C-alpha cells in the first residue's frame, strides 16, 4: 500500500540534488504528468522547471481515452526514447482524471513504472489517489479499461489543494460524509459537529477535510486491504451513496462528490421509507438537511435513470441493484433491491421528474 506524506507547501517537497546528497524526488529519473491548470499556479511554475521530462495535460474525461494513451506513449518514445529507463518514476500531479490516466500509463508502460500521486483536487486527495484503481473510458462509457496499481507514495500538498476555489471543498464533501458513515471513528463525530455548526461555510470544509484526510484515507485503505482487487465483495461498501450518485452524475453532469452526497440522502430516504420492507429501517442521522429546492433540481427522468442503473457494472444482476445501507456508525450491510422498486420509490419521493 502507498505511503502517505503531508506537506504544507510544494517547496517542502525537496527535489533531489545529487551533489548535495539531498533526498527527495529525482527530476532526472521522473516523468512529471501535471494538470494544465495546476501547472499555471505561480508556486508550481518555478518548481516544475527542475523536471526535464514533463507533460502538461488537460484534465477531464477526454484525457482518459485510448487515443490520448497512444498520443502519450508515442510522445515519450519519439521525444525521449533512449533517455528513459525502467526505473523512471511517474509523478502525477492533478485531480482524479490525471491520476487515473497517469496511473494507467504507469501500470502498463514497460510493464510497470514507479508511481507517485500528488492529488490536487479534494476528490483525488480524499478518494481517487488511494486504493490503486486506474482507468480509461471507451466510447463514452466510463472506466472500462484499467488496472489495480497503487502508487508507492501519495503526497498531499496543502497549498495545491487550497489553490482550488473554496466551494470545491463543499462539492467534494460527499466522499468525506461517506467515509465518516462507513468508519464511525472519533473523526466522524467531528464531521457531524461541523455539519451542525456551519455547513455552508466553504472555508470550514477546506480546513476540516485537510485535518481529516489521514483518517479518511486510512479508513479507505483498511477496506481496500481486505479486497485489493475487488474480488470478494468487501470493497463494495465503498460504493455507499454511489448507485443514485452515478445516475445524477451522468444525467446532470454535476460534480462527483455532490452527486454522492445526494446519493447518500437517497439511500437514507429509501431505508426509512415504506418501500424498504425490512426490520432494519432507520436513518443514518449524519447527513445535512437536504433542501427541497436542491432535491427538485436533482430530479431526472425515469428512462435515463433506468438506463444508467442497468449499465452500472457494480449491480448484482439484471433487474437488481445492491445498495449499501448504513445501520449505525461504522456498520453497514449490503441489500439487494429490485430495480423497479427502487424507481417506484424514486418516483414517489420526488427524485424523478
Ligand atoms: N481511481 C479511483 O479510485 C477514482 C475514484 C473516484 C473518482 N475517480 C475519477 O476521478 C475523476 C474526477 O476527478 P476530479 O474531480 O479530481 O476531476 P478532474 O481531474 O477532472 O479535475 C477537475 C478540474 O479541477 C482542475 N484542477 C485540478 N487541480 C486544481 C487546483 N489545485 N486548482 C484549481 N483547479 C484544479 C482541473 O484542471 C479540472 O478542470 C473522474 O474521472 C473519476 O472517474 C477515480
Ligand atoms: Zn466516489
């Protein structure tokens, strides 16, 4: 599993100077793959000049394609060819799209190059940089090709994360809430207090996410360690809030974390409704209040929702989905639910147009 390091400033990430015997990243033996927005940040511009092998990449789903994979490796071969060798390390600086792409390239180029992630979005810092999943999209379908390839190191740099507009932290907090529900340790209670005291304050969320990151990551890795290659179903619990979250993401195009937060509300409502014919009906009692206007704007049509749910590769079989139900802090269970029943619930409770 990856080692975790936290620094306040990019300058704290020492670049190795062989003459001075200084430890750190070695620019002569690294390929820097960096998000184009991040590369423009003043503190990054000077820092990255030390790296002769660097690629500035435009973030987004287009990057995670076979075409850009081919472009990438052809560029390496034609421009750097013989200067590269097997012990090169890819340093991926960016959000989840750059991380997924660079991770995939690292996992297959010469059957595996060293990999370091420096996540620059809250979503990547909370989630995508950890656990080893890499991915490319095919014909608009997300994450169809990929590998399990954990980075040897993940470095969190506070000033990079805080260079994002503060609202990004509120958008990403769905993943924080998810892990707080799954883990239920003392840090989860801090999240709950924050929700009660000042849920709209973006700066508060930035600070809180930064402080909770080590615990959130540790909680995710404890799940991943039990099922590193998604073989025995244990890792499935990380999908909490994602079934409906993915429907919203693909139908509305809203940020992933925001959709996951709404997806958490969705399961919460489902498991307290009459549609859940089960003795375990109860609410998670962690979520912020969901305003009726937000819920109204998040409505999708039944056909699109059905199409997305049926396509979800994590569903148990045709006609059913597996929902993760929080039972108590740190305690969840998997529940197989009929697709039609789920959609009937969604229609009755105002999640559909
Ligand atoms: N591998 C996994 O386990 C995993 C888990 C969840 C999501 N993902 C993937 O992650 C991707 C989404 O990641 P994301 O939300 O980080 O989006 P992203 O990588 O597309 O970045 C979002 C935007 O933020 C900008 N940006 C990045 N860092 C910035 C900074 N410090 N300051 C200002 N702007 C910055 C980018 O240029 C981009 O415009 C999706 O492709 C999703 O499939 C992967
Ligand atoms: Zn997620």
